[in-house]
C-alpha cells in the first residue's frame, strides 16, 4: 500500500490552479462571515463586551507591547490603513446622508454626494458643535451615528446651506417671492 504524506494541510492531489481556487473560495467565505458578523448588532455587542472584559486583564507590559505592535503594523501598511480609513469615512458619511435626507438636498434636490452637508435646522450649528466638543466633518458624523441619529438635522447642498446661514432661507425656497431672499440686492 502506498502512503502519501503531505505537509501542513497541503493536498498533493490538487493542482496549483485547484489549490488557488480552493484558497479563493475559503477567503470569500471568510469575508462573507466577517461581513455578516460586523453587520449583526448582537455579534458586534458581544465582541465589544469581550474586548471590554479582556483588555483590563492585560498587564501594563502587554498593553505597551500590543500598542507597539499595532503602531509598527500601521506604519508598515500605511497604504492599506489609509484605504481602510477612507472607506470607513465614506460609509459613515453615506449612512448619515441617507438617514437625514436620502442623500438629496432638502431645498434644491441636488444628489451629488460631494456637494451635500448636514444642516442644523435651528441654525445653531457652531454653538452646538462647540457644546459637544466636536468640530465639523467626520467627528460630527460619527457623533450623529453614536447618538443614534437625533432629530433636528437635514441634508442640504453647500450652496443652499450657505444661503440659509447668511440669508435665512434657501435660494430655491420661493424663487418668485423677493422677500425670501433677504439681504440680496
């Protein structure tokens, strides 16, 4: 009887193409599992609880070593880290714009996402951001998500947002009513 020994999980009866196809299937299944786990609130909370309970048990030396290892990995994989950060910023901003206005300006209907922003309906944006300790942009979008999308916000394009801030109404609110555009002569 002929015995075939193989090394570390290699299947010698597979060709290189079959081995690569098997590897790609495994990676796709792993990514799908991770995506489902990430999108499941129960699983996310379970992971957070595990981290909260595990991290305090580490010694100070282990925490420093972990921080050092993480820092080194991020430095050696700078492009990948930037790509992941960019993708996360896009997803967060898209989620906020979709929630507050279906990614459409409430005044003029603009849908180009690069032109859209979140507007405080009451007009107290600077005061509010200072009071919560957040500046405009991504920190503010993250705050909105963390607060579970509180009311009092809407999506406007930058032009309409500027007009509401300076003139009290948007340029498309009442184009036939000259009093709608206070201060414009």
